[in-house]
C-alpha cells in the first residue's frame, strides 16, 4: 500500500482526521492530511501541488480543475453536504432555538460573523440564507467576514461577534460543542452546499487515492461524516 | 571682549580623586590627585599619558572617580562618601574636549550657540558673534564642521565652550592646531576673558610658551600623581623631579656627588661623576647618601673666547667646541671639558666670538643656574 | 471599492507609523542607552510578536480584547464599544505587529552615535530631553527613517492580523491587502493584478520620492556626513 | 509532529538567514556606498515585496515558478522537479519576503560608518574587499545583527508565503507557523497555545542569549564604542 | 630602526593642482599650487585654513582636484587631462590624517599592522614591534583607541603610517599632542627613518622647532597659494611676504618709505612712517612707489645702557623703556623712540644692565637684521 497526501478544506479537519486514522488502521497505508482554504488549495493544485486527492468545500473548485484536466473527471464526486447553523456563545442571553433568524435583529447583536461570500462556500450560503429570510439589508452593517468558516467561528467564539452563521460541522466539533448553542437553518433557505472530491491527474498513487476515496464514500465513511455534522448525499 | 575690569576672585575648585583603569594584565594606570584651583589660569602640565585628560574628565563628570570629592566653592559635584554625583549637564563646567566633539549636523553658528539655549536670539547672536569675530571664524558660521580646517574646528570648539558662562573652565590642549599668529591672538583673548571672569581655569598644554603666556599657577602631573605645583616659574625653575626638569628644558643633566658644603655662602660643591669637574651649586637640604643630579639649561651657559676676568659667576671651565650647529635662530654648541655641555647661543654671539669647532672656549655658569634634582 | 480600501490603508499605515514614532523612538532610546541588567530581556521581548504567524497573533489579540477578558470589558465600559472590528482595533494589531521593525533599526542607529557628542551636549548644559531632540534624533535619523519605511510598508502589506481583528468590513476595516487577497481567493486574477499593481506603483512612488529626497534635497536633515 | 515542524522551521530560518547574509550584505553595501543616480530606485524596489500581502506574493511566486513560465520550465529542466511545494521553494519565497528587513538595517549601519576610517583603510593599501571585511563589516555589525534578527524572526513567523508556495505538507513544507495556524483553524486552541508557547519560548531564549552575549561577552565584536 | 645607512635619493613627487571649494555665498577657497618634492622632509607651513590638509588630501586621493597632475617619479597618480585617477589604495602614499582615523574596533597592534597584510606574521610583528617600542607605546598593544590618551593615539597613528613602505609620506601635524620629551624622541626617530628611506615626506606643522629640527626644505602656503619655498632658513630668514614674516616671528613690523639708496654699500635708508627715524636696511630691488615694510626680530635687537662706541652695527637709536615684563626665561622690553620696539632679552642681561622701566637705553640693530617685505 502506498502513502498518499490529501488536500482538504479546513471544515473537514476533524472528520477527515478520524477517517484517515480508521483507514490507516484498516489498510496500513499512510494518509498525510494538508488542510487549507479551498481557494488556496485550488491555486496550489493549479501550480502543480503534489497532492493525490482534493476534498473541496464546494463542487465548483474541483469542477473547474476537471475542466482544466488537473483532476480526473471520472473521480469527481459529491462526498458530503454541508449545513449552516446560527450559533451563539454560551454567555449570550439570546436563545437561537426560540428566536431563530430574528435573533440577528436583536439590538445586542452588533456583529454577525460569516465566511467571506466572495470565495468561501459557507459565506455564499450564509448570504443566500440572509436574503431568503429578508434580512440581508437589515443586517448588512453588522456583518464581519472571516477568511474562511473557521475564522468566522472564531469571531463568535471569542465573543467579539455576538452571533454567526457557521458550518454545522464546526458547531458539533469538540472545540465548539460545549461553548455555545445553535439553531440549524432549514435546508431550503440556501443552495445545497455540495462538497466535491476528486483524484488529481498528476497523482502518482492513484490506486491508493481511490482506495481512500472509496472508503470515505462507503457506508462506514458516511456514518463518520454524519457524526461530524455532514450529511451524505442521497443515492450513495 | 572689551570690558577689561578685573572681577574679584571667585569660587575655588577643589578636587581629591582616585581613579584606576584596570589594564588587560600588562599595564595599569591610577590617577590619584588632590588639588585646589583658584580663579585664573592653572596650567596642567605633564607627559603624554600622565592622566591630564582623565583628571578633567572626572571634574566634568564624564568619568566617575573610584573615590574622592569634587566641589566648586560650596557646591559638591561629586562625593563618593555621600554618593553625590551630579550629571555633567548640571555641573556648570565648560570643557573643551581634546577630541573637540563638534556636532557634525550643525553649522558653526549652531554649534557655538548650542549652550545658549536660555538666552533670546538677539543675545545669543551677540554673544556668539563677539567670540566668532575675535577668533577670526565669523566667515564660517554657515559651514558644517566637516567643511572647515582642523584649526578652524579647534577655534569653533573653544568658542563653544567660552560663550557659556561656566563656573569652571577646562581646556584640554585647545590651541595645538593653530599657527603662531592665530595662537597669539587667541591667547590674548583668553587672557582678557580671564581678567573679566576670574573663574578657575584648568588649561592642559605641552607648550612652554603657553605656560608662561597664561599661567598664574602650574601643576605637573606624572603617572597620575602631582609632582610639582606652584607658579610656572617656581615649578619649572626649581624642579624637584627629573620629569619636571626635562619638561622644563634642562638640556644638561649630570650625576654628581657632593664634595663640600658652604652653608655660610648658601652653596655647596658637587663633582660631576666620572670627571674631576667641581660645580658650585645652591645649597639644598639633601640626603648625602643618595646620588645627586644637577640640571643646567643650555641657554643659561655663557661662552667666552678668552678667559673671563672679574666676573661674578663662580663656575668658569675651559673646554673645546666639538660641534656647532645652527637650528632656527639658535646656535647649538657642544663643549667638552671632561663631560660634554650643550650650550645655546645667538647667531650674533657666534659671529662676534668667531666660534668654530675645535676652538678653545670658557664656559661660564652662574651658581643659581645650577639646579639640584633628586 | 479600491479607492475606499486605499484610503483606509493609507490612513491605517500613517496612523500606525505615527504611533510607532511616538512609542518606538522612546523605546529605541531606552534600548540604546539604558544600562539595566535586564535590558537584553526587553530587547528579546520586543522582537517576539513577529515570530508568531500574524493570523495567530491576531487571534490572540481578538481573544484579549473580547468581552470574556477584563481588558476587553474595561475597554468596552470605557468607550461603549469593543475594539474588535473597528479601525482602532486594526491600529492596535498593526502597531503590535510592526513594533520590532520600527524599534530595532532605530535603536541600532541611536546606539551608533558617538558618545563624545552626547557628552559634549551635556557639558553645554543640555538636558537629556534637549540632547535627545538636538543630537540623538537628528544623528539617528537614518535609522528612524529605516524603521518608519519598514513598518509603513509592512503595515500596508500585512493582512493576517488585520483580517482577524478587523473582520474585513468594506469601508471600515477592509484594507487593500485584504482586498487583493479576496480577489485572488475568488480567482479573479485580473482584478487582483490590477489592484496589486496600483498598490505597488503607489508605494514605489512614495518610497522613490522619499529616498530621492533624502539623497538630494534632504541634505540638511540627514546627509551631513 | 511539532518536533518535525520545529526542525523544518529552524532549518528554513537558518537557511534563509544565511542566504540573506550572503545576498543582503553586498546589496546593503551597494546601497550604502554607491553613487549611482538611480540608486534611490533600487532602494525603493528592495522595500516593495513587503507591501504585498504575503499570500498574494506567494501566489505570484507560485505562478512565476509554475510550469507555464520560462523560469519554471527552466528550473524544472535543470533539476527535474518544480520549485513549488519543495523546501527550496519555501526558501526562495521567504528570502524574497524578508529581504527588506535584512537589507535596510544593514545599509543604514554601513552608511553611518565614519568615512575617514574607510579612507584610512584605503590609504593603508587595503582593497575594497579587505576594507569591507576588516572595517565595514565589523563596524556595521550592529546593523547586520538587527537585520538578521528581524529576518530570522520574520521567517519563523511568516506563513502566508510559505503556505502558498509550500502547500502545508507535514514534514516537507509544514513550518511551525503553519502548524499553529492549522491548529487555530481547527479550533484546537489548547494544542495551538502549546505550540505557540514552545515557539515563543524557543525564540525568546535564542534572542535573549544573542542580546545577552552582545552585551557581555561579545564586546570584542561590537561593543567597542 | 637600527640601520642608519643613507639610501640614495629616490623618486620625486610632482604636484600641480587646482581645487575650489564653493562656499555658501560668503566665503570661497581655492587651492592652486605647483610643487616638486624631493626625497627627505619638506615642511608645509601656513596659517590655519591656508589649505595644507586640502593639498595633502589631493595627493593622497581623498579629494579630487578640479584640474592638474600628480605624479610620483614616472607614476601618474592623477591627471585631469587623461582622466587618470588612481584610488588611494593604489597610490603607495602613507598619510597621517589630522583626525588620526584609528580603527576603533581594533587593538593598537592590529591598527599598526593593518597595512602589513602582505607580510607573514613574524615579519609583521617584527616591523610593528620596532616602531611601537621606539614610540614608547609597546605596553599598549592590546588596548583599543578609546582606552589610550590623545598623545598615545597620535603615536599609534604615526606608527601605522610609518610601518608600511610607502613611496610618499604625508604627515599632517603629527606631533601636536605630545610633550617636549616624547616629541624630541620621535623627531629623532623620524630623522633616522628619513635617512634610511629618502622618500618625499610632506610634513605639516605650525611649530618652528619642528621646522628646524626636520626641514630640509620648506613651503609656505597662504590662502591656497605657495608664497615661499626653499630651505627653512631661506624661507624664514628672508621672508618676502608679511604672512611669512609673522610666521617667522617678526615682532616688529614698520611701514616705511625709502629716503635714500647706497648701491655701493648694498644698503638703503628707510624712514619709519610717522617718525623721523631712519633705518639702514639691505638694498633690495623694490618698487619705490609701493609702501615698504621692514620687519625686525625682537631677539635680534641689542640694548645698551650707555651709548655704545666703535660698533659695527649701523643703527643705534636712543629711547626709553616703557615696559619690562618677564615671560618664560625671556624678558620682553618695549622701548619707545618715536615708534615702539619690542626687544627680547635674557634674564642675565636685565640684571647686568640693571634695566628698569623709565630707564634710558640705546637700541642697536644690525643692517642685516632688518628685513624688507613687500
Ligand atoms: N568642504 C569644504 N567646503 C568649503 N570650504 C572648505 C571645505 N573644506 C575645507 N574648506 C576650507 O578650505 C580652507 C583650507 O582648509 P584646510 O583644511 O586645507 O586648511 P589647513 O591649512 O589644513 O588648516 P589647519 O592648519 O587649520 O588644519 C579652509 O579655509 C576651510 O575653511
Ligand atoms: N579606558 C582606559 N583603560 C585603560 N587605560 C586607560 C583608559 N583610558 C586612558 N587610559 C590610560 O590612562 C593614562 C592617562 O590617560 P590620559 O588620557 O588622562 O592622558 P593625558 O595626560 O591626557 O595624555 P595626552 O597628553 O596624551 O592626552 C594613559 O596611560 C592611558 O593609556
Ligand atoms: Mg589628554
Ligand atoms: Mg589641516
């Protein structure tokens, strides 16, 4: 079995570490994980980065890479669907379950953290959700933007933003699970956050990469992903 | 610099310091002096490395003595016991450093006026203008130190120190880079300045002319210790140590032993070692068991071409001219009569006596021209 | 948008440079002339902020000024708002992060001044304050200038700290650096190139004028050697 | 993992500092002593890398060394592999980004050396080369040291360029900075704090030893004032 | 420094330069000289700011002349026409700068050996050891320049320049900070060095003693121009310009007009302006319509207490002593006889003539002691 290097979006941090550990135990192959923002990883793959597998936070990046021939189109899959939650820290007096999106209109909410909608998938989803609830203009001046969804989470978690629209995968992560409360946004309030994966054309360890990909897409993989706040696309 | 009225004598500078430099194993230097400097010029004289600059540094506060006291009048500048140590800026001491330390980024004028911050512009200009004028550097006011000559720089630094109104003035070889004419002029200015201010001035120089032009008293330093003190004449004419003697310009120094004493005349006789020549010298209280030395200035010895008669001088010795050399306006003759004497003569004397190497001559030395050293 | 970001960036850089002048020069003076035993510890600490990744430094600052710390609460009580996501927050973070770049060259320059000149100044009755203004500062000017240029340029380019503390709010805390970063992340290379080019040209012009001035006209100020 | 990252980081920082010594000192020498008219342009250019956000600079370097440029192809042909995502790539990026921090303080220090000493050296028959080694370098040492400390620390802390060019591959291109950044991103604050603390302590110790040495033992080298 | 054999005369230094400093509006300085310096000491003499250091800077290559040529023997160092301009490091010129420029980070020994890089360690040590020994600074070898005294620094700088084997040696006031004894010793060393090497040495000094102790020839610079050239005696005893006269020490300078000429005796008579006093002076070819000046050294005037008879001296004038002051070993008398004359006497003369202020005396001035200046 061969060693592989996997490039993955930051929101997969916990889930993939768990999956990689299980996979290594099972097969004996070594999986090296390299996390980054999907945009950076995209640029790096364009620059010839020596990754074997690319787990993106959306499908657009792998699709673009497929068009450019940098990933194998045949391997392109949606491996998970992300969820958006409204998150407040424990110290907050506001109850997201009760107020739902109206929480954002409370005067005590001065800053709302989201990821940057220009390039982060969760940011785009958050903007869509705000529009869906008719809040976009009302809260526009309260928005602060993280480089990625982790930074958005840090904004709220440190208390500097009073609420944030972040990934469910982060909200249930060990780091945040006990430090705040959340309300999961209805799935129809924003476009589905499909997260795509593909094997790099330049990979020298394609069989191993495919093996790991298969494992992630397997039923066992799906269970793990669900556990970390992702939903697995139907029909898989 | 017009007011020539003499001010009453001012405060006195008293110094007692000890300062040791710990050399890297080999050499070591200790300054250990005690002195009181009254108003007016006190010349600090001493060989290179004798500790003159170190002493001034201690007074100005640039170096901290290991032990001692420094005071101007009643004001204590430094006291190792009571741990007083005023910073240089509060000592009211003006100090012309040997290295000048002109501010390179300021013009000559800005340099000179630096110490006058408390005055208004008109007064500042007047004060600095006067000094610059009399030091002949007023045409340079807009230049920077790197654009003027070394002698000009020295005058700027002197002007900078003088325009402030210090309680003590320290000048470390202030006129070395100057030609005779400029130097004479500035010496005049310094004398006039001194008449008006009468503050203690410690003036370091190696130049005997400056000593006599300025000095009201003199201090001789030797290896960090004071070896002589008094008026310039006292110090240099009655030298008690060989260093002072050499500094004072004794071209002739002889090892002698006492052969007789004539207390009634205030004289004694000494024989120059290795010869049969006796000299009559002034009687001094000496330890007879120690070797004596007698110093005679070459300029104090007279030459005669025939044996002189009926002179008051007691030492008349005949000898032969072994060399005759002209240097500057001076003729330097060496006369051998057992020991060799160096004699300085005028050009006129050589001519009128028709001196030539090989000629027989008589040396005439007055008793009081013989200086007993120990 | 780029105009807005540029204005903000310049305001930030000028503000940070000004503050670094005000706190950097005394600190540099102290580092250059103090004889305290523990000076070397301070010297080491001054350089420490830059060994942390900027984002991480930013994160720590964010936590420190957040409502869960005494500092954050005190500031909130004092001003009615938090430091995070404000211009003042950016200034704080940038000052912290550019401090060593300002202080170190200044301290080096100050320490290189001939001690005899400081002595001479004191002997002429000048206070430490006057000596500082008339001797140390003019003679240390090349170092001060270097420190300023480095910290100014560094503030222009830094985005980790700024992003973290500022929250990337257009018009309020979005600097040109963040803008370019966003554009690159959005794969909008054409716009990113244009923005970067504008920034580079602007800085190049400013630096060239500065260095050119120093060389030609500014002789009075610092080319007295 | 932290050991691995630390080793890599130190290797990188030492390498970068060494290279900056080798190219920064001659460049600083030129900047300090050249009399070319257009010197001020070079001075401005040297400072330019730092006005770009590091990630963006990294991105441009990545493009420049990529397979679509002559430079990238030439390097690939020469060495058989690309510069990107290798240790050498990290070194390149870091050198570029830390250059101003090294060069500027050095140049300032060199320029402050008393011209009379250079004259004296030449008068004693010393070549420029000898004058450089025996006079300029020892007397400019405080500036060289400042430049080194700044660029060393900056290389330790910088992660934008490194992340972009290196690609965050543990063991190959993952520096401590990136590691800490990753840990913060993963919201794993406890680990991040620990890693940051280790880095800070390490650097603090190194800097304190350096500055302490300069103060006490190193008198021969640079405390001759 | 033991080998005392005199080397044959070596190459000659030829200089023709013009260099102008453009002052800020007010003052301006132009150096414009042409000179040839043979082996041995040539003294460069001139008031502060006359351009001495600038001339040396041009020869050493530290300043670039606006125009001219500089060559050692056949080697052209600088030529504005053919655009030759050797860098200082390739001129083989050793130059003791007025500012010394010791390397602050090196020990005394490292400083002195800096120019000996091409030798092996043993030779280096031998060469520098000799010089350091004879300059009495060998105990300081491990110190740094800021740990030694100013005079010690000066000796280190001199040693550093001398140990190299240059083709030309330039010394800018090398002994100013030294006491008489140390100076005399180093002057001896310099003379010995010169005997062995015979390279052109340009030596700047303000000190007449050094001029006569070392000088084989002398050049006088005045406002950037050479105003006199020749042996020290020629230059200083037959001064043709007032600056040289003052430098040469003419205490008495009178404006005169010619009243008669006696070509047969080689003399002429001049009347001191504003008086009826005629002086007999040597005949010189002068432009009668221009004012004349006559300079007389105070030391060349004799005093007599009664009218002297049968003397060869032609000028005998009676007057009154108006002041009598002792300075150093010298008595300075001012005698008024219409104009006032300064006269220098020995202490002995004062005593034997029993001179007092107010006393009537006769001034005796030899014709050849009167120097006509124009
Ligand atoms: N950079 C400059 N700009 C303008 N004038 C200058 C500059 N350097 C020197 N000078 C002037 O040139 C003249 C000659 O200077 P130089 O240093 O050669 O004098 P010097 O004969 O060596 O005097 P000193 O005996 O005082 O050392 C002086 O009047 C000085 O003011
Ligand atoms: N920092 C130091 N460490 C060790 N010795 C020193 C130090 N500074 C001075 N000395 C020594 O102290 C002695 C006195 O020095 P100082 O400068 O006071 O002499 P000086 O009398 O001024 O001589 P000069 O006439 O040459 O200027 C010298 O022998 C010198 O070598
Ligand atoms: Mg001294
Ligand atoms: Mg000069």
